[in-house]
């Protein structure tokens, strides 16, 4: 679980964790006393206080510290439904090629189905997920590098999904594995442009040139002009490292991704 400056929210989320489940909480530089409050209320939780805000990469730190073969992610405003973790663990034990399991994420008190999950239900291939509703095989997750710190939060899932698939791991969606997500009010005003920037980075890091160009045009045209302008400006700052780390997907994964995009 990762958190930042949401002491009360994370305490409520931790109260939902089933007894006996090992938990690592990565505190991304909170200034509201989160770490001390969690240690006092939940002494069994392994609390890691990061020296800076690692964003989604805090999950990678947590996975490194845990010794379990399977790791379930949660945000400070999400929790797993009763029985969900047991079902997920059973699937990983029975399916040795399974690298990531995407859960059915229900949002808010109304329990609305997350739009990403709605798309995954009928997708020809699973190449995406909602981070707070995902369970990973630890060795697979760490072998591909986990979440990239440069991505921050917002759209960080795409590149990880592609890298797992490229490494030969299977991704699956399971409607019977349920996670609850109650987003805190207000949201993050910078999230739209960060998510778009990250989608652009993922396209240029992993897609063949024609597909990367098509994806860029589609993403930029579909976003509000101010969001698109800011996202592109920030994406361009990453050109040196993107070119340095560019690694095109295997043809089988690119073919699956094209089928997913054509069905969207």
C-alpha cells in the first residue's frame, strides 16, 4: 500500500486488511504524521518512510520488502473484498504462467464498476489494469523493473502490463476477485496531463514507429487542448531517456495490443 498525506484515510483502509496478511506501507513523504499513526494503530505493518515522493514506484519498494510469492496492491483509499486475496492466490498457485491478475474494481459507495474493468471484461487480450486492483507474481513484477518512478501517479499501469506480456507472462482479468476503491474527494488536478504524458511515453518506449505515431495523434486529439499541450511539453522533456531505453514489443504482444485498440 502506498500513501501520502492521508493519515485518516489510510488508517481506515488498513482496518479492512484480513488478519494475518503481511502488509508493507510505503509512505511517500507524508507531513501529517501518517507513519507514526500507522505504527501505533497497526504495529504488525511494515512502514517504510520514503525520503521523497516515489509515486507509483512506492509499490515496487513494498514488493521488494515482502517475501510472499504473490503481492496485492492497494492505495490508501482502497481495500480488498473478503475472500478476494485467497482466490487470487489460488489462481497464481494453479497457473504458473500467470504474471498479473486484474480484479473487478468497484468505485465508491454506489459500487460502480471501474471503466477500465468494464473494458477488460470483453477485451481480446488483457494488457491493462487498475493498480489498486491488481495482484502480481512478485518475481515477474520485480524482473521487469516494477513501476517507473518517472511516471509518478496516473497511467503508470500501461508500460508495466506491456513489459510483463513481453517477458512471456500472462495477464488475466477475474470478475470474482473484487477490490473496493473510494477515491478521496477533490482528486489531483495534475492527474489528466500526467496520465496523458505517461501514455505518450509508453507508446514511444514500446511501440513500433507507425503505431507510436498513430497512438500519439489519437491521444492528443482526444484530450482537451490545455491538457494535451502540457502533457506534450512534459513528454518532450523525457525524449533523451525514452530514446535510450526504447525497446519495441515482440510482434505477438503488439498484435494483441492492436486488437485491443481496434476493439476500443
